C-alpha cells in the first residue's frame, strides 16, 4: 500500500523515492513495473481492468522501459519542485526532460467530439487516450499529463514539503492560509511533536 499523503498523484509519485535527502541511500518504492501499476491503481489513475490488461500483456523489456521512464519523470519533477521551494530556478536539463514527457503524453491523446457521457451531459470536445491504454507507458503518460497541468497552473505555488526531517515529502497545501506543515499529521506531525517533547524532557534533566 502506498501512503498517498501528497494529495495529488504527481506529488505522491515524487514521494515514491522515500528519504531522498537523508545521508543513507533513499528507499525506492517503485522497484518494478508491478509496483508502478499498484501505485497507478491506488492513486486512481488506472482502473482495475486497465491494470489487469497491462499486467498480462506488457512484455518485460517494455515494462522495464516504462518503469525507467516513470522514474525519470519523477526525478525531473523532484528537481524542479524542491528547487522551487528553495527559490532556485530549475536546471535546463530538468525542464527539457519534463518537456519531453509532457509532449509524449499529449501525442498519445486524440481529439474527439463526445456526444454523451460528459460531466454536464452536454456534447463537447475532449482529449481521449485512444490506443494508449494498451501501452506499457500508459501510466507514465497519464502522470506526465497531470504533471503538465500542475506545473503550468497556480497550484504549483501550493506545493509544499513536509517539515519533518528526513521526511520532506511533497504535498498540495489546500489549507486556506497555506499553513499545513506535515505530509501526514498522524505520522510526521506526531513524530515531530514527540521529538520536541523528548528534547524538552532531556533539557529539563
Ligand atoms: Zn512527512
């Protein structure tokens, strides 16, 4: 099970490289393609039928390529997002990598005129995935599409990092005054409170 504390599939993706800023090596939560499929299923970007279809049809080589593509997207996002939190403009290479992923995502969609089944029942134009759900890279393309929307919107300035060290997980701060401090109050909030309590306790001895 993935901890989806980020509140946005793209931030949850970045958080799948756990402990990325501690001194020891980080923990890879996407060790294989199956893990990527589980992540996609749990974060709601693929339905169970789509996961089953990919699990049974994707060949090992294509799965390995799709996994490394998803991780490449993740790391470019991490570079840009953590940099932005520290007021550092992103390196050109990270921007080019994101551009490549955003364009790939767009190239696999088709413009359609949809008569029925729209959210308000009115016909309209929509982008649809056409043949993409059969491709190993489908989850990465969906994530890249969502990442493009996030990075080019005002929501970018709502991306924040957990203050707990070494957590630093990203989350979308939807609180009114941008005051959220923890990825997850139950885990990191309590951990930091306990640490402060211990520090006070130690100081008083
Ligand atoms: Zn945290």
